C-alpha cells in the first residue's frame, strides 16, 4: 500500500504557525519547541535554569552570530527579549531580568547596522520599564544600560526617537529621598549619569528634540545643582579641569561637577542663556545669594567650562539679574555683585563684551539706588509697608560694587579704561557743572554720598593704570573736573581726589615707598624706579603743569586738612618729580615748595598752627627728596643745614615731630627766621651755577587764581564779562574822547588778588544758600525768581544791542537834521552809489 505524501501539509502548518507566532503575543505554537522560530529558540537558550548561573555565554555567542548574519531579525529579537523582560519583572524574577539586560547590552554593542533603530526602540522600552520600577536595583540597572547605549555612535539618524521621559525620570532620581543613605546616594548618582548620557546622545544630534530648550534645561540644571549643593562644604578646584578617578565616581558632587562642566562645554553661543537662566532661578528660589559661597562656586564652574568667547554673555545675564533684583534686599544684591566680581577676574579675554560702558553704567546705577534706599529708608517709597532698609548692609553692598568695578576695570586695555574713567567722571555731580545725580528725596546729602562712592569707584579704576601717553589718556575733559574737587570743603572728597591723582601718575609702583612723610638721608635705600621723561610726558606737563601746581597749592591752604592729606600731597609731589619731571618742572616744583613755606610764614589765610607746622614739614621733606634727585652737592648741603638747624631749635617743623599721633605743637610761630628757613636766594645761586634757570628760580611762585578753578566762586556770565563798545565814525564831526586807561601796577594786582581771596568764604556761603534754595523752595517761588532774572537779562541785552547795532554807513552821505546835527540815513544796498574804483 503506498505511503501518503505528508511533506506538503507539514510545510503549510509550519508556515501558518510561524505567521501566527509573529502576529499573536504568545504564538499558536509556543508550546511546541520544534515549531518555534529559530530566533526565539536562540533567545530562550541564553537563559539558564538557575538565574544564579548567569548568562549562558556559548548560547549568547550563537545569538550574536545569528543577529549579525540576519540583521532583519534584530528587531524581532529585541521585541521578544522585551516581552520576556516585562514578564519577568511582573513575576519578580529579577535574576532573569539582569540576564535579559546583559544580553541586550551585548547585542547593542555588537550590532551596528541600519536595522539597529528598530532594535533600539525595544531596548529603550525595556530601559523605561526598569526605570518605572520602584526597586532601586532595577532603576540603577536600567540607568547603566542607558549610559552604555548613550556612548554608542549610531551610523544612521533617528527621526522619531524621544528622550523626554528619560530627562524627567533621571532628574527625579537626582532628587531621590530614599531612606537608606547608601542606596539614596547610588540612585542620585545613577540619575546624574543618566542625565549625562541624555546630553551626550542628543546635544549633537540635530534630528533630536533640542536638549537646550527651557523645558529640558529647567529640569537638568536644577537637578545637577541640587547634588552639587550637597557637597557645598567640600573644596572643589574650579580652576583646573576635573580628573576622572574612582574616588570622584563615588562622590555625587564630583560626578555632578564633571557632568555640569560637560554640559556647559557643549553649549553654543545661542544656548548660553538657556543654560545659565536655571542657575539664576535656582539660586533665587533657595536663597543662596546671601551665603555667596555656593553661588560663587557655581559661576566659577560656568566661567571655566564655557568657551572663552562666550564669557561676556554670562556677565550680561548677571547684570540683567542684578537689575531685576534692584529692589530686593541688600544681601541678595551683594551676593550677585560678589559673583560678578569673581566672574570678571576669570573672564580672561581682555574685554567684557561689546557693551563695556553698559556694565559700568549698571554698577553705578546700583550705587545710586543704594544711596537712595539708605536715605529714604525704603525699597518702595510709594509703599510704606515694605521691608526695612539696613544701613550696614547697604554700605557693604556699595563696597562690593566698588570692588567689582575695579575687577572689571583690571580686565580692560588702557584705551578702554580711559573711556571708563571719563564715563565715571561724567556721572559725578559737580555743583555748577553737572546736574545733581540723585533722586529728589536724597537731596544734598545724597549728592555728597554719590560723589564719594563714584570717586571711590574711580580710584579703583585708576589703580594700576599705566600709559605711555598721559596726554591722550588724561584729557582736559577728565582733569578739569577732577582737579576742581581738590577745592571742596569735604575732607574725604579731597583725599580721594589726591589719591586718584597719585594713582594716575604712579606708573612704576613707587607709591608704597612714600606712604609716610619723613626726612630720608639717603634715598638710594628706597630703590626708586626713575625713567627719563618722554616727549609725551613733556607735552602733558607743558599743558597741565601750572593748573596742577595751582591746585596743589590751594589744597594746602584748606584749614581742615589732616595728616593723611599732607602725606598724600607729599606722595603726589614726589611722584611728579620722578615720573614727569624735566628741568623746567624741577624748577617749578622747588618754587612751589618754597611758596608753601612762605604761606606758612605769612599766614595770610589764618591757618591753624598745626597746618602751618605741617606745611613747613612738607616743604622740608620734599626739598630733601628733590635735592638728592638733582644731585647738586651745594643744594643738598643747604637743605641739610636747614634740617639740622630745625632739629636743634624747632623740631616741630620736621615731619618726624608733627606727623605723629600726639604732635608737640607750639602756641605760635612768630620767630622763624635765619638758619631754620630755606632761602630762595641761596637755592637760586647754587642751582643757577649748575645750569638751572636762575631767573625763574628767583621768581616767587604765585598761583594764577581763576574763577573757573574754584567751585565756590563760580559766577554767572553776566558778572564776569563786561562789554565796552566804542563808536567812532569818520563822518561824525563830534568825536567822543577816550577815557584814559587805568594804570596797572603791582599794588593794583596784589589788591585785586587779596580782595578776591577775602571774599571766598562769603561767596561759598552764598552759593550754598542758592543750592539749598533750589532744592527746598516751592516751584512757584523758583519760577518767579527765574522770570525776574530773565527780564533783567533781556533788558541788559537790549541796551547792549542799542549801543552796538547801528545802520550801515552810506556812500550817499548824511541828511542834515538842522542846528548843526546830522542824521544817518540807511540806504538799501541796491540804491547805493559806489565809486568807480570800488566796482569791478
């Protein structure tokens, strides 16, 4: 009997079972191992009977070979492994879960083909399943697998893959609050590594969702800062690149810092703002500006990690944040300013960006606001129920702002620093020149405080300022208002201006060697750095020297000057002698020193005895210095003789006895003559023989007082200008005789100078009253006063115009008006008859 042919039906059954097996989850023939697809059998074979035995390596090699030989089966392998893993997780068979993830990792590392995208979807599905579990071990296992996947560079792009879930889940793990500290640390570190993997996988993939979007950065950055904050007490070296080590891997803070650096290092120009904004918000929300330490650490990491050409963007964001918090407490603003100061030091490209002046404008505005807050006592003048302003905190804030201004200035080149100096000078309120730089509530005291703050800022900017061309770096528009402050009554303001002048002139760091006034027998021990005066310096002194001498002389006449003022004046004279001195300057400085001695002797200004003794000591110390710089033996001998005579008879005329805590001041200084005085004739004789200008030395120094130099004596143009118009016509038979010119003699000039100086106090008081009136008087009264002055001015102008404006002379002559008088007739130009010689 023939055997029936069963090969055809058997093949049909196998094909149907295979088809249904892929369509249905468990498959129709799942129970029949012989009928299962080969890839399923290979997958099942890698799982041992006892999960403690681990992955069956031999079978794993077969599965890997099969996947490489038939890459079209890779997605089915991944789907089947995912199915098994989900089933094992649900049944709490965690040993098999680990085996499945290990197999997935090996397949992922071995297979690089176009079909890997479909396999990755199954892989990410399994990782997500593990991360959703509440078991810490499964979360860590899924994270480790994702990190391995993140390090793989895929050959083909993915258009549909999303990592939003992983960003959210890893950020949540970074904030884990698990009870066991060790497990909590492991979960947080897993979350940090997971975020690091997401960044690596997406930051350079243009097809992926932009990881720099605020929705992602608002999760990633705070998570990193939270873990970084846990190790705030640790000292992390922000200036050196992190070194990966096992010790750091065990420390969440170090791992976080490394991850944060990597994130910032990958930030492009357009992404800096999105990366820094969450940092600012985190510091705000957790009140971390007050302590300053953590905020400074964060921004040190930021400044060292981003590309150097993007540093100014961080500075601008900090400045904007400072403005946004301008009505916050002083401690918050001080913390932001402290961070700005540290960031400016790190910013090493030599510029703070394209808007240099805007940086300083913002900081100066903070100074003004701080002064207003302290004087008004409120951050919100319109609301009386706001927080209380603490004066001590506001002062600390202003000191921090001034320090930050200096930090920024130190990063600038010379030409930009000169611009900043001019900019700050333009902000200082100068009575009669600049408007009051303060609110209406602050008044006169507010203007004074702002003057002090801005001058301190200017001193910070000029610290270390060095230029080869003083004439270009210090123009008249800067020096004129600066020197005007040397004549103000406020002793602190005068001292600051003198310090600024010293800082500007000192280009060889000689200032510390003249910190105090003393008689130095041999100046070689000071090791002074003296260079030959350049051509630019000669031009500078030729233009500004007389004005500089005049203000030094007038500053010495102030009655309320203290020891610090005289010490700074001595340093200023000494530095001019070494930095800007030529033969003519040396002669003028000696004349100035002798004029100070004469000022103390004559006492026309009725100075206190202490000031007179201080002037004698100042002139003695400076002449002792300048004689050794000139190296003229006979000049040095005369100076030494006078000093020795003073040491024996009048020691209070020397700095060692007057510039001490308890100086021994005599009751009067009436009998000073002979050997204890420096004689101008003797100095002229000895220096004239050495080639110096004897005629100039013999001329006593008399400052040329000008009204513009004295703020207290500024007058209106109507008070200082008088117009004298003389009308003389050839056609008029009657000529007015000229009044004889007044004879100008030395006595006349001396009387004018004495009278001008004598009224100084009155003019100063008058000006103070005027300023106070305009600040406190009602608007109607001020308007009426100005209207009256305007009417008076208009009448004066009409009188001047009547005198000066005459009708043009006419060639046609004049018309008789009777009784010998002639009346001018104005003839239009086109009717005039000119002689033939005048027409061409």
